[in-house]
């Protein structure tokens, strides 16, 4: 993706490019906290061929959501359940939107 205002290339939100220290800084959390979230299954970073953790923009958004819930006093098990429900809701919303789009765009009739 290209940032048209500066001409610089900006990675897509799903592209895992950030090292753990950069991801932690961008999310406003400590590296050890990020590792703790990973141990509890709240985040699963991509891995480079050498095994180094790599985080995407989507991961950063998830980390910010985890930090927000944690600051509200939700424990890690509760955060995991909330994230699971939010993910399920997003998937169902996408599926509904696709079904609506398919219904609005009927297939072409075969002519013969």
C-alpha cells in the first residue's frame, strides 16, 4: 500500500512486519506483557522463517483492545472470552453482509 501524501510504502493491516519491541511500543505495553498475552492465547503473532515474532497492524489493534479491557479490570480469561465473542460477531457480520450482497446481485440467466 502506498501513502499518497508522502509517497512512502505503508504495510497493510494484515501484514506482519513489526518486531516484538516495536509492537509493544506502538501498543503502549511492555514486551513482557505482550509475551504474557501470547502465553494466554490472546494474541498469536506470525513468525519469520527464523522464528522471530512479527506483528501486524491488526495485531496492534487487538493488543490495544486487550490493554483497554485489562485497564477496566477484566482478567485474562475474561478478555479471552470477550475477544472470542467479538471475533465470532465480526465473522457473522461479514457472512451476513456477503449473503445480502449475493441476494442483491442475482446470478445471470443462461441464454440459449
